[in-house]
C-alpha cells in the first residue's frame, strides 16, 4: 500500500464512518459499508505496524540496541 493508497484508504474509511453515523443507510447498505470499513481499517493498521517496525529498526545503534528517540526524550523532559 503506497502512501497515496494509505491516505485514500483512510479518507474512504472516514467517509464510511460519517455515512454510518448519519444513520441514513438501509441495513444491507450499512452491513456492506461496515465490511468495507473493517477491511480498510485492518489494511491501514497493518501498514502502520510495518512503518513502526521500520522506525524501530532505524532507531537502533551500531550494536542493535534501541536508542531513545527524540519523542521519548520530550516525554521524559515533561515529567
């Protein structure tokens, strides 16, 4: 799933949620939309997990140990 595909999937998922929340859909249409939404959500979650693994790999030092990221340092500084 390329970046554009991920963003398209997220946009479509948001559209489905808005339609379902409006409550104007027939039961069968709602079920089809729900099924599509679940598939999109799973695909997006998988892509995010893959990205997280890549970031974790990139944040390792020469010995393969996890290095504290600038995000974690910012969190520690606030406490």
